[in-house]
C-alpha cells in the first residue's frame, strides 16, 4: 500500500524554511506581527518557551517569543534562536543613533538643506550621536549662536522645497521673545524645534553620567556653574561638558525628548530634498 504524509497542505502553500539566526546582543530585527523594531538586549528561557527582549531607539523594551519565522532581518524573514553558550558578541548592527548601520557607506554629497543647532555643546552632542547618519544622508549641521540670529540666517539661506532648513534651539518656552522669533521664521520649508531642557546637559541621562539626578539650580544663577557647584565638580564648564560628553556612547544615554526633536529635524530636511 502507498503511504501518505499526515500533512495534507499543498506544497505551494507551505512556507519555506527561514534561516536560523542567533539572537546576539545588538542585532537589530523587526517583529513581524507588530512591526516593532529594536536591538536584541537578552534572550531568556521561560516556562512558556524562549523569549527575546528588544529595545528600540527610544529605549522602549518589548519581549517576544522566539517562534519560527517571527522576525525580519534586513527585510528578510528569519527564525531567531538562542545563541550558543560561549558565542562571541555580534558586530554592532546599528549606529550610535540606533539606525541600521551601512557597512562601508561613503558620505553622501551634501544636500542643499541644512540643520542649525543653537549652542556648541548641542552641536557636539548631535555630531557624536547622529554624525554617521547625517553623513550618509548628506546633511550638514552648522552652529547657531542664538535665536536672535534666525531672521537674518533664514533670509540669507533662502529655504525652498529642495533646500529645507531645520533649527534646534535650547529651552523654547511659549510666550517668550525666542518663541516669537521662531514662529516668525517657521514656514513650509523651515522647521524650528526646541528641546525642553534648560541646557543640553540635561538631555544626557543622569545614570549615564553617574549621578542620581541633575541638580536644581536657583533662579538667577548660571545654570552650568550651579550644576558644577552642586555636584562638587571644578567650576570649569568646558571640562565638565567634556566629561559629560565622554559618557555618551549612543542614543541610549539620551532622553527621549531630545531624540525625538533631532529625528524630526533630520526627517524634515531629507524628505523630498535633493542631494
């Protein structure tokens, strides 16, 4: 007698086997059912089966079961499996900003669009975390001395659909002179955003710097000097900033409010813009 397989699914409806990929730390994948994209933080064995924890670029964690064909790696379906014991760490698959790394990518010819960042410390932080992404996208970041310079800067720049201008400023409070200037220059091809921190130092997570919290500085006192005094640091704000900046390794060390503003500006100047 002829024997038959108990699986009566027609061959053309059967899913092809997906390659198995060890869920090594820092591997960036997308979960197929939710679209959640993040880097592998850890794998665990639970009563319900093995799981993987992913962290997205804003620091949010999600736990997913390790099921066949459950993830996308560079757009292709894969089956994540627990890494073997003693396996070495995977090569980082993303940039400091959390974006997928492009091995061997060359800097793109600079776009006509630009991003201006108020404050030298702010500009240095943007370069450290988003520098690789900005070079791939061809976006140049330039230093802005103060919001008072915005009207003349915008007039001289000549924003256009293919030459958009994005501006990141410090602590932009509604009703202030700074907010009125920002509103005057904002238009279809100009986007001015402000992060909510008194100074960009506050955008670095206290835990990354090794402190419990950023000190409260009395009104009227120079904020940076007050921070140094409260933390027992030498009153050298330049040296203090270099210490803080040295503790920033990636987007994980920054507060989500700053991450969102910078990402929004990058999207604004690159969507529809020409190189």
